[in-house]
């Protein structure tokens, strides 16, 4: 029988890097400043960007667990829900009312789909004050943009600006790296997001940070011994399998391997279980799998590491901008920048 406590550690543990600490600190500070000024001044909002699988949504969910005390309060003989932090995802519907309806729905408005775009925005501002919202978090910012025309891009930007103007509540915007390009296209919107953070993918130029990240995971897993994830060679093998993406590493390799080790009552996670997990969940055959010590020597591994991330490029005379995907380069073990840090 698996220990519930150990399973929860494997599934729910979130590595808090120095950058994550800084991001959380900025969020707490801007939320507190807005509260202390009575929401009478335009707040400083925050933009957080990262490629898919780099943990930006996980970061916010961890913040919500600790700093979102949703509760009910009595008033005039009734009750109302107090929601200090509102979390909503932007839908991929590019219609003019889609985003305003989604945020009202997240707020619990029973008639979130009734009214014009302007009426929805006004109702949200009123409801936000009634619900005691101190921070608005909008995830998947790119959803309403990547298939839209320039008109749609501009409209989404104006919607976010309207939310800030009508409530004076700070907004945390989460999106792909090219969300920065979109924000900067709208000068007035850009001025409302003076605080910007980018969570960079791991690769050859920040391999030491990758090893530090792996060491934190290793020391927090519920085993008697560490598994050696941060050793130079195993760290590179894990980098090659995951392409430096935290989501792939955790969901498809380390967590499945950790559960398997628990079932076997092992003191640590052997490389074989990491290999088994990557074969099953990453669909990489053993013969070509970087975690196969039997088939692949360390100097024969070629890792695909990001050298540039996705960007949004408006083109003159075009109704739709061009999205350029992240670019990757092949890196070998002897090309890495490695310190003696374990």
C-alpha cells in the first residue's frame, strides 16, 4: 500500500527556485500596495512568460493555495463569497464577449453570458469590489490571440486595460514568451505592466541551474537516499529526455518513476525506473533513449536545447501576425558549461 503522505509529496511538491521566490515576492508586494492605497491608484501589474511546460501555471496554483483565503461573510441578513484572488483562463474563442464572460464565470456570476461587452466589463468591476478581490490572475493569455487577427489582438489588450482601469486591482498575466511582444504592441497596456518575469527553458547555457533544480527535487522526494539526479551525466541524460521542460521531466519521468520505486519499497529511484517511465510516457525506445545506460554512452547523446524562444512578429500589410516557434540546437555533453556544483 502506498503511503498517502508520500504520494502527495511526489505529486504536489513544487520546487521554489530563487526566481520563483522573486516572482512571488513581487506579487505579494503589488497586491499589498494596492490594498493599502485603497485601490485609488493605478496598480503595477505583472507579466510572467514561459514556454509550455515550464511551470508558470503551477507557480500560480501554489500561490493560490497559500494566499487565497476564500470564505463567506454575512451582510444585511445574507451571505457573500469573499475571493481575494481571482484566477481565470482566457478562452480560445476570439469573439468580443468571450474573455469578459470567462472572467465573470470564474467569479461565479450566474448570468455571466448576459449583456454586451461593455455591460459585462462594468458588471465585473462591481462584482470584483463586492467579492473583495485583491488580485486578478489571467492564465493562457495567448489563447485569444494566436489564431486572431490584429483586431482581435488589440481588443484583448484593451479588455485587460479596461479591467485595470475600472478596478485598480493589480493583474498577473501568464502567457507564452511572445505575450511580451503582444503587450509591447499596445503602449498604454505595456505601461500598466512594468514588472516582467520570464522563466527561461533549461539548456546548455544554464546547465548548472538545471542541476540545482534536480538536486532540490531529489532531496525532497520521500526516499531514504538521494537518487543522484544532479550528477553531471544523469542530469544531462534527463535534460536530453525532457528538452529542459519541467512539465515533461516531472509528469512523464520523475513522478512515474517515483511511484514505481514506492511500490517496490526502494530506498531511492534507480536509473532503470527513470528509463522505464520515459519509454512509456515519452515514447522514446530503449535503443535510442538517453536514459539507457546499456545502449547509449554519455558522449553519444545529442540533446536538443532551445537557443531562442517563440516570438510574435507583426508583418506590415498583413491582417495576422506571424508566430515563430522556439528554435533548438543540438548539444553534446562535452559542449556543456559545467561547474563542480553537484
